[in-house]
């Protein structure tokens, strides 16, 4: 399976379980520098999310997807409040990331 098709499958699996407002791919995958050994960094934005619970559900649904994935779940309020804080992971995700899904 190609990297492109693997990412599409990953996005569909996240949408299936999370129904997010937005999914942003960031890190090496967003910069076009990823390889077969790279992980995929994903920011999932979901209103009213219990971050811990939803993150667990996403990881369970990604089982067998064939890629290492790092998922960060945030609410739109988190983005508004912390999006400009360069010390937090939300910042690079918003600045360099690519929106791959928007509801």
C-alpha cells in the first residue's frame, strides 16, 4: 500500500470513530519528508471531546492501519486558548500542518 493510500485509510478510521470538526496532519508527513518508517502526527479537533476517552477510541480503531500514528485530541476552545503558545504541540500543528479533513 502506498503512503498516500495509507494516510487516506487512517483519516477514514479517525472520522469513523471521532466525527471531528477537523483533522490536521503535521510534522514530517505535512512537510513531505516522511518515509515508510516515519510516524504520522495527527491533530484531531472535536467539540466537547473527552480527550483521554476519544484518544483511546481512535487508537483502538487505528489498530492494523499499518503506520505508527501519534494522535493529539483537542477542542476548538483549546485551539483558541493555546494555539499561539509555541511551547505546546498545538502550535506547530496549526502553523505547519495540513488540513486533511474538515466537517
